[in-house]
C-alpha cells in the first residue's frame, strides 16, 4: 500500500509508556478513571489535528487503530473526534465508556469500525468484544467483527490470519487517491 503512511506514536512522555493511567480494562469508567481517559483521548485528538496541520492529511483519510489498550483508546478517541475518520481498526480491544456521556456524544461522525479478537484471550475476555460490537452498532457504526479460535490474546497482534483483516480494512477505507496528472487528464475529457 504505497499510498498509505503509517504512524506509530508512543504514549506521551512521563506516562510510563501507558496511554491511560487507570487499571484496564475499563468499561463504564469510575469518576477517577474518566479524567485519565479524557486526557488520553485528548492527546490522540491533538495528534490527529497536528497531522492535518503539519502534513495536510485530512481526518477523512485516517484510520486510527491499535492493539490491546491502544485499540481501546483508538475506539474512544476515534468516536469522539469532531471530524469524520476513514475508520477505526482494533485488535484485541474493548470499549472505553467514560462516565461523562457528553464526551462520547461530542462527534456526530460514525466511522466504520473493525474489531478483531482472540476467543482464547485470558486478559481481555471475548465478552468485551461482543459488548463493543453491540454498543457501536446500536449507535450507528458499521462494525466488521472477526473472532479467532486458534489464537491466544498476545499472539493476535502478530498472527498473519489476524493481521489480514486490518490490512483489508485499511485498503478498503483508504483507496488510492488519483495522481494530479490523472485528475487533469480526466478533467479534460
């Protein structure tokens, strides 16, 4: 996919390599966790805004994704970002729902979502995957769900059978843009 640029940001300095300073997984967040979740989502929003300002990459050409806690944060930040994204791709993630429901309602955009999960995950139960699928669909997101029977949780991020789904999702969400010379030629015909 030569037309796609990949960015793999680290958690902010001082965060101890963690995006969210709360015990995970978090579903309906307690009041003390909500502030940490809001700050983490705000960091991702700032990165997306900076990407547009510094590189000229519109949010509609961004697929936000992650694995494990990064996937959970991608789901939160992607559905609360004020501009529509091309999609959200998650491997072994879960739905973070801050206690303050206004954060989730901040965006009217409903980007398509890919959720991949290992059925034998000891850290993030498959029930969280099913709950996220239902919750997102009820709120108007187009959700593609994949469950993998022969893969454990930690191996999911490296299994070729699992990685094929995000590759296909990204390929579909970020189709190549026409080259400027092609745009000019089509415009003259």
